[in-house]
């Protein structure tokens, strides 16, 4: 397991999808209804769901308020995004939650990656911040964003990714997690 980076949210869900699909997302920019559509599909109290964006599917994942989504690579085919509530904010506590066994997963569906880039974006942001899909490992989008840490681009293998979520606790720390697992085709 390898810690990659984090994505911040000031409240509201993350949009998770192929980088090329996310480029057409307009979030809450200039009268766009994209962000409203994302929030509508998560009501009432749904943690994650698929949403049509451009010519593909994106995952909308609710982080339950403002916070940070810590991103891990489990192996070459598995990724984890973790939103933690900690008694003591340490990397050790976050890592322990990331390594916790899967508990009662909720299936969100599948997304397809065709650009070799997995994009994680705070949903109110516009995908126009993604200026380039030539990602070597992981990096922030280079275009204008409301918050500098509201997006992350990660080099991944192309394929179909099963998306599911769970909730875990270690000692008095808790987390909501989003798993992305590349299916072997």
C-alpha cells in the first residue's frame, strides 16, 4: 500500500472518473447544472452513485461534509480514497484506517478509464482545470481551480473499475472509504 496524495472538499461530493470525461464537467461554473445533478442523485443519504458525464460514467462519492480525501494505491489494480474523522490527526491513524479490512461494502457500479488517468475532483470544480492528460505518476490539475488541492490526476491502467464504499473504525477513529478495483478483462 502506498500513500499518493490528498484532495480537499469544502463540502459536497467528489467526482471520480476518467480524466478525459472529467474535462467536460463544469461543476458549478457559470450556470452549469452539473453540480446540482451530482447532489440530486445522492439524495436521500446515498453515499455514492454513477452519473452520466459527456460520453461516459463518473462516480459521485459523498464525503459527508468538508474535509480531506486521502488517496492510496493498494496495488497496480486497486485504489482507495479515505475520508477520516480522527481524534489525533496523524498519518499513522489515517494509514491504520486505510489498512482496515473491508466491511459491508456498498456497490456503486463501474467506471471505465480509457485515458490512463483517474481524475478525482471536488464536484463544484470545473473539469476545464485539466489542461493535460500526460500524467507521469500523480499531479494536480494545472488550470484554474477554486482551491489548489481540490483535484488530483493519477496515472492508472486503462480498464473497467468496480467502485464500492464502506465505513470502518480503528480505536476511536472512523472513516468513509471509496474503493476502485480494476476488473480483469
